[in-house]
C-alpha cells in the first residue's frame, strides 16, 4: 500500500478524499490541535480494528471518539452527565476528552468491551471538517507505532505509518503537542486519568473536586483494566532507555552532568544546552515555557532515534499546570525510571 499525503491548502478535494476513504472502511492520518490521530469510522468495528493493526496497539487499550459538534454526544451516550455540559462550555472545542457511558452504536472494538467511551470535540478545523464531511464520528488514537513518541507533524505519521494506511491529511504542526486531557465522569467525584492541554487546576475550577489517578505517577499492573488510553502500557518511548531527573532545574542539570556519558543523549531546557559538551543534546524549551515544552517534547524524543545514543537523560518540569502533562509523558517514556534530586 502506498501512503499519500493530502495537502488541503493545495487540493480543495483533500478533505473529501480522506472522508471517502473513511467511509470505505479505511484509516486516515488526521491532524488535531494535540497530536495527529489515526482516524476511522467509530461506528464500524472492522474499520476500527485496522487502527489496532496499523499501530500494533494492545487490544485492551480503548480509543477516543471525535465529534464535530456537541449535540453528537447525544447520539453516542444514553445519558449525558450534567458535568459534560459544564466542561464542554468551558473547554470544547479543545484538548479535553470526557469518559461517559456509551450506547450500542459504539462497537466493542472502540471501547475494548467497556460500557464507557471517551469523547472529544477537537479544536483543529480540519479535524472537524473531516468529521462533518464523512458524516460519522471518528475513532482516533495518536498516529504513532504503539509505544513510540506521538506524532505532531504529517511527516512523523508517514515515518511510522508508511505502507500501513492509504492517506494522511496534512494540517501542519500541532499547536498543543501533547494528547488531550482525559477525565472520567463515570466516577463520583470525577477523576483525571491523563493530563493534557486542559490542566487539573482548570478542571477543578469548573467541577470542584477532581481526583487524580495513580497511573499518572506510577506504572500499573499488566492485569489492570483501564478506561482511557495512555494509562497502562509504556508510551512515548524513543529507542534508547530514558532516565528522568526531577527537581530544581539547576540541580537536575548538575546531576545529569555528573552521570552522563559521551555516548548518551540529554533532553534539557534551553538554558542548560552548554552543560553537556560531547553529548547529543535536544532542547525542548525554556524552563518556564511550558507551552513550548509541550509542543517540542515528542519531536525531541523522536530526534534521538536518528542519533546513536546509548542512554537518554531528561530534565523534567514540575507537576504544576501544563507541566503535569509534560512530566507525565517524559516519565511514561522512561517507564517511570525517575531520580529525585
């Protein structure tokens, strides 16, 4: 199979071509404001199964369903929780996924047999255009090979998916850079299952009490049943093993400098690039610029795969605000191999 990149700015039929492929039961690379997704008709179990095959995704890792308008949630959910309307008014379209009860229209291939499903209304206009033109909600996990760093450009998708899917809709670089926040409304109080572009602090301002799942901070067992992607398996990982060093940035830089070898790579804040001569250094933003770190972290982790590094040492932001999402992705890439200094 040849994988074609479709350029909407050059081809006015690009979205229509992608929608036709989806209605034929195919999988298409789709831009969102968070990361690129592998999109298929969420109402077609056979099409959704192709997503799992293309990614090499474990069969117990549920998918998120993307809609173009809030009212579509009523077609997929038997009873929309009142908190969903509150969150939608505050954050949709945007990088927030809500776990809600599902009805029989959502096949088990999407929910992995659970009675709940994650639903999101993305902010990227091309994503919403594709959903509207196709006329169906789209199941779409991140468009990377399972376990690898997520994709934030069409070129990333092509690198992982060439020959596995027929087309990628190019919407330019992703603006947020980390996957959507996932909060479950199937529990009381609601629980944050995955941090993302909508912060825990923002959720609490709307909902009041929001608990935090332990999967944000530690690996969970192989036998655990999860209701959201990104909770159970090692994710976002480059080829070389990663050790994360947490704490004051000056101290983490000093610790890495003492332990790093010349064959190692370093993921660091911009201010500390010069601290690691002789190493492969990838910077992902200034230590106070969380938005830049979110946009760059996956791209920089992928860059290490083009270098022959033995090990990767990574500085890490604090768990405040958007930093919680960035820190979570780096720690997951490391399999929670974390040093506190």
